């Protein structure tokens, strides 16, 4: 079956390559030169107008589009397209001065001064009206412009506002959710510390000078912040849709940014995009590469496998990290093509031309202060452009993995709020990334989804620390296992419901106890320096042997219908189960009661791979630091093979003959991957 998504824009059905372009920071003479350089850099997509509100509307109701007309014309004349932004990410000073309500109020209830970005109330009717006007003007003016390809909504939506307007909106949101105060008081467990609310208007958003300890409140506030941001975004989209119903909309997200649940944004966007700034050459690049792949995979999954946009990345040094290390030769192409491997149909940068002033003047850019094309970074960018030109057939393809890992924002919020079994960060994201790495190392593609997605297409679903169970999640997991799926859960699973109320009667809650066949009686949280160990049982079905290290958490469980595969080595619970498996329907459910070392995860998932015959991107043994990732239309397989080692390695491709799309070389048997090398193999 052929499965191919349409290109991001029908105006230019090739890989988009380009970046944030701020001509409003430069005199018009520079623009001609930018166009010359754009072609030399093999760039074809410029993101414009992102922070241009003050230039577009220098005084209230006075608009100046002449400069943008010229820029849009020049982009089109030079064969490119524009990713045109709505300017709501930063407001002009006159707007803030005249209408103070547009400025954000901090959690301590103090109103900010003008300045910065993301410093606006998303509820303010004045702000929404001003945004509607400028968005409508842009959409009306450029609706039929040949350069207009994609709308870039605002920029990296984030943050929250604690003004009176937002408080009132929160109360309305709560009324819609709970209907009655009794329901809210129960869900929030407000008898605690005499918090019972007798009037809706007594409710205040969480604040360090007020209440932070009512977890139902803090959780609902985070949900409200997401919903209010989505509502604001939909308000932005409505103004655009009126004039440009067919131009796709996106907003640039920030990976696993904890403040917003991106799954709530996805239904309203035509295409997903994100900004990726990994700190290469700082520590273990191999582990980092796997972590970045994990985030790319979230972005691919947000719209069911549809290709996404790498909206921002840096051509060389990032300015906001502790040390702005430049990318070593080869790393730019490798990290750009890694995004493509995992489903991006663009490679874009922040930014095109390096700023002359203000805080981003040393942030890497395609065109440096020297102003010409004879730089290492410029050549690297042009090289990526040429590589992308060879990969046009990959556009619109995706991957349908056999494995899914559940990473869920609401689960993160609830987990990290809890004061137990540790305070603060519970290591949830880290755990998900570590389970992911065991597959990345083997070149087994993975979907990264939240707990509400359909599980039926997978063979193996892994849900590390699924602390919160939203309604019906346990039922869907049960149905998945019953139908023959394999499920892996860990310590600290099924503890609270969607309101962060502890599930009574024994963990894991809901159907999961029956699915996993265990009862989790208590959990021991270890100190940083504490270790325990796993001892696999003799003749365990997974063939595990020897001993593996454990840290952080040790759950003390009782098998009910499950079979014990491994036990604890130390402490008063030595000999008690740490790994179990339960046959349930036609499937199996594993429970891992502690946090094991990477070697264990590798062996454990290696055994499950052997048993389940999981889809691999490449039929070959991958050396350490090499990853393989498949994109396919269901017929032709495009296999990206990437070496994240700072040294060459060899890989045995066996008897199959492949062609490398980047070099046109024919490859089989043992081949060498150079330092940071990428090959795109087709059989
Ligand atoms: C973010 C923003 C950009 C720019 C870059 C710099 O991703 O979206 O406007 O500030 O950071 O890294
Ligand atoms: Zn507000």
C-alpha cells in the first residue's frame, strides 16, 4: 500500500531549506545581496515578519507594508517561498504603553513593563483585537502572493499570565469542567488545609504568594494555560483563514518544553514544526543524538506520522548556551539530515543573516558579519541544500513502527508536582528517553505518543512511569494486550486519576492490576548513592543472565497472576520480584519494578525484539553510535544511516546492494562510515 503525504506546500514541492529572515533589521541595499546569497546557499524558504510588528504598524492604525511587499516580491522573483509570520510574539512599545492590560502579570501578581517576548496576556480582549487586525491585514494583502507558502503563527508560544482577566477566564474554564463547586472541591481534595471553596470567585490561580500545594489546582491551571494558549492560537488562525483558507498554518514548538501540552495544539495545525538546538560536542553525542531523535519522533507523531518542519536549528554556534561551541565539520549535515530521517520535510535555521546588535548578535547564522559567502558555515549550509535536492523522493514518506513509547505531558505535570517518592523532577522524561535509546541503538523505529493515542497498530507499547491514568486509558491498554499486544510498565504506574487523586484499593489502578497481574504495595526511593541489583531467575523466558544495576526506585510488588522473571539482590527485599510477566488474553504484560542500567534495557528489549520480530530500519548490526532510520511510502525504503561518532566506523550491509542517494555510490558488504557521515540507502 502506497502511503505518501502531500508536500508542505504545493508551490514548491521539494525540501524547504532556509531560515528566519529579518530584513526589517537591515537597509534595503542588503536585501538584493541576501537574494544572491540565498541562491548560492541553495536556500528556498525564508521565514519573514516574525518580530516585525513595530515596523508593520509603527503607530496605532497606521500600517506600512511597502517594505514587506518588496521582500515578498524578491523572494518570489528568486524562486523561493515565504513562511510568513504573524507578529504576535512581540508587541510594539506604543501598544503596551496605551493599553497596559496587554502586558503580562507574573505569578506574584506584579505587572511587567514593556519588553521581551511572550510578554502579553493571551486573554486580553485588546491584545486579541490588535492581533486580529494585523493578522487580517497580512492575510488580505498576501492572500494571492506567489511567495506565500505557510503561515508561521507567532513564535514559540509560552508562559502564563496572572492578571484578573486570566483569573476570570480560569474560573469560567473550571465551571465548564466541573459544573458544580462540589465536584471541584472533591476533585481538588480541598478539605485539606481548609481550602473548601464556597464561591467560584474565591478561586485564585496558583501563586508563590498564595497556594501551590493543592495539586488538583496546579494541574488544572497548567491545563488551562495550554487551553488558553490554544484558544489564542485559534483566534490567530481564524483571522488568517478568512482570506487564506488553503494556506497551511504551523507554529514553532519547543520539543519537550514542559509548559504546554503540544498534543492539544496538533488538531488545529496543518503541519507541525519545531525548533531544535542540541548542544553537540559537549558530552556524549551518541546519547544526545538518541534524545534528539526521541523529540523528532514526538513531532512526527503529533499528526499521525505526517512529516513535520524543522523550523529552527543553528548553522553553527548557539548564543544562549554556556559555551557557544561551533559545530565540528560534518555535524551540520548530520544533525540536519537526522531531522529529515525522523520525518522532517524541511531544514530551516535561526537565522539567515547574523544580527548586528542586541542579544542575538553572536547567534550562528547562514551569513556572518563578514557579509560574504566565503565562510565554512556558509559552505556547510550550501552543502546541506545540495544534499536535500538529491532527496526529493523522500518527501511525504513516513514510517510505521511496531513500537510506541508513551510520553505524556499531563503525566509529567502530576508526577513532578508530587512530593513523593522524591521531590521535584522524578526522572520521567529521562526514563522515557532511556527506554527509547535501547531501540534507537538497534535501528528499531519508535513512535512517541501520549496516553490517549490509538495503540492497536503496535506490537509493543512501553509506558514508563504511567503515574496518571486518564479515563479509559487502562481499558485501552487492556484491550491492546488482550488482542495480542505486548505491554511494558514500570514502577510508579497507575497511582492517580486524571485529577491527581490517588486511586484507592491497590496499585496499579483500574484494569492495569489485572493486566499486569501484580499488586504494588510500597515503593522505596533510594538516595543518589544507593544501588541495588537485578538477579534474573534461572531459565527465565527472556534468557537474561548475570546481574544488572538498579537505582532511584524499588517498588515492592506481589505477583498475583504474573510470573517472576527476576528478583532484587540486596536489602530487606532481596529475593522479591523486580521483573514479572503476565499472560493476559493473547498478549503479555511486563512489570519492571525498578530503574535498571542501560545494559539491562538493551538485553531486555533485545529479547523482546527477538520474540516479536520488530520492524528494523536496516537489516544489519549497528556499531555503537550509528543509528538507522527508515522513511518509506510503503514501497521504496529510504534508510538513513548516521554515524554520530567522532571517528570512522565500519558496518556490514550484508549481501544486499544499496545505492547511496547522496553520492550515487553502490554499496554492499562492509562499508566505512566517515566521521559524522550520513548515507541515504535505497535497495
Ligand atoms: C528561539 C527563537 C528565535 C531565536 C532563537 C535563538 O528558538 O524562536 O527567535 O531567539 O531561539 O536560538
Ligand atoms: Zn492575563
